[in-house]
């Protein structure tokens, strides 16, 4: 199984450069990549933006929405990539179209490379339950692709949220922190959660999970969270 | 119908003073309030904290978890208050216990006063779909108490999230803003959404909705969002 899971927030030149390097290393010599833009509302615009901003990394991205039969497109795909947006909308569409099972089978049984960013990373996990998104639509189930045996919290950050009130002024916001939310997740669930900071990646290759780009925070039920370093193989921490 | 809906973030003395004033004005001369702590994991500790921090406003709060029969407790309650925490967990428990229907009937048909804060405000809406919380458990449905005909986004703030990296240093975070999330909600739903800032309240009294404490931002599908001022009657904006 080959998956590259990104946190999102690819908004600086340095982050973009790492994104392109990792994406090219991951997909290698494939001719085209089936791109699933379902987490956003405007699919054509999403594909345009990916090309305009160079986030196709030189590959031809083909939007699944341009195919009459999305399941046939998945069957023929050399590689699959799922982008960010709203994870509830993405999961709902993957479920109702039948794409969830089709993608899972191609990636796990036929070993085609998968890339996810943000929402596309959330759905690579056993469930979408560590998303940060608003539940704008109700999927039948929170179960997702289960390509990896752990959860990821994308766009992870430590500490409080601050709100900018003027050029130099920031006000602390008292909603739950990410750590609070993940602790609440572990009050009701056992799966380990990787808090993946913006601009960083998990390279998952046949059971070896390598962290790229920034430290991550690893949360396991009943344990204190720990910081892990880039280039570390996380696999040994992810047994549960 | 009488509901007082708070955004949460009652962490300064000024905010606490407003909270107590509004709560006393709302509940008046009732003897005790049935408090539902199901959004948090540790119910006893939640009740203790409410009393320790003076957030009972002088009333006796009785935890629903101390009753053998929660539905009987709802039937006898003079007043009901639901506190904050995780909205998915709260909704799940309200549904599986049968409390959702029982509370709805007492507040809408028998006119007992209801107060919600944060998650307790989310569930007063037609659905819990404008929560900020992590989906740590799957409720049967996203439908909630529907005491009011609009949605509230609690802990609302405008603009980006910033993360503190040292005493004076803040880093912009690129996850979706609240406005992005609410726009996405309106890509799939019609209900108006009130972005309610921390420390502020909606006093809902037989169709009159008064904003207390801070400006709010009102989002309607197909319209630009507008700012509304404290003490304004929002009812005319909430037709849809």
C-alpha cells in the first residue's frame, strides 16, 4: 500500500516546493492522476486552481467529475489523489457514489498510489472522526477508506486559537484547543491520532510510516501525547 | 417559548457578570434548574465546576445524571439548562436517551425556560450542523431540538486563526475560516446562521430574538453576511 498524506496549508514557496518534491517522488512516472475534487463545491474551478497554482506538480490531473461513470474512471486510474475542502461533503459523495469501496480496493489490492491532502487525508483513515470540518451534510457512516490503521488530525496546531483584532493585536479565543478535541476523541475511541502540522506529510509504504517536513504530535488513548521528529519512522508508535 | 442562548467563552469577570445577570433575568424565581452535562465526559466534575466558578448564578443546578430516570426528571423540571462540550456527544446522548423529544415538548408546549451555552446552544437549533466540534461519536441524526428556526455558530470569530509561537509571535494558520465554513454550510443548506461571538447571548422570547453583549454576524444563503448590533431585534432578518 502506497499513500502520501498531506496536512494542507501549502501557501508558502517553501511548502510548495516540498509538496512538489514529495508528490513527484510518490507518483513517479505515471501519465495521469484521477483527481477527486468532491470536498469543494465547484469542481471545475478546483481543477483549474490546482493547475494554475502548479499543485499538479507537472502531472495531468483528470477530474472525476468529467467522467460520465466515476466508478469506471476509478477502475482505469493509474493513480488517485483527493484534495481538501469539507470532509463531510467528501465522505457523503464517496459513499453515495460507491467510490469508497472502489478506491479502497484499487489502493489496497492493486497497489495504485494514493495521495490525500487535508480532507483527502482524513478519508484515508479508518474514520473521518478527526476532521476539523463543519458537518454541512450527513454521511450514512463516519467510516472511510481505512488505508492506514490510525487517524490523522490535519492542520494540527498546539495551544490556543488567537484572533487578530488589529495589525499587532491578538485576542485569545476560548473554544476547545486541538489537544482538547483529540482528548475528547479518545474518551470515546481507541485509534491513535497523529496531529499533522500544516506543510507536512506522512509517507506510508507497506506498513512503514515516515514523517516529512515538520514535527508532529502523537496522541494515544491513555497516554500523554508525544512529539515526533521529521524523518522518523512512526510505525512502532502506531500499534494499538 | 423562552430560550437564552449563549456562545460560551465566559472567562473574564466582565463576561461572567453579564452571564449571571442574563441567567437571573431569564430564570427569575425558579427554585432549581435541571442541568444536562452530557457534552462533557465527567458529569460530577462539570456540576462541581459550575458551582465553584459561580456559573450557577445562585441557583441550585441538579445534574440529570444524578437521576435514575432522566425522562422523569425532565417531566418534573421547572427549568432546563444544557452546558458546553462536544456537540456530537451531547446530541448522541439526547437522542439515545429519548431526552430530545421530552425537552422539546416541555419547552415548546409547556413554556418552561431553556438555557443553552455553546453545545447547549447548538442543539437548540433545527440541526447541530453549525457546530465547531469534532465528530467523536455518530448520532443517529443531526436533527436537534429546533426551539428556534435558525442556526447559531457559537464561539464565532471573524478572520483567520493565528497560532502563538512565542510571547509576541503569531503565525497565520491556513485552515478554513469560520466564514468559509458557514459559506460551505450554505452551499448545501438554507437555514440562516447567526455567528455569535464569545461572551454574547440571544434572548429568544416568543419570536422576538434580541442580541446581547457583542455584535454578531448574520449569514443567509445567497446574501452577503451583515453585522448586527447588540440590543437589536433580529427577528426580521431571520425569515427564510
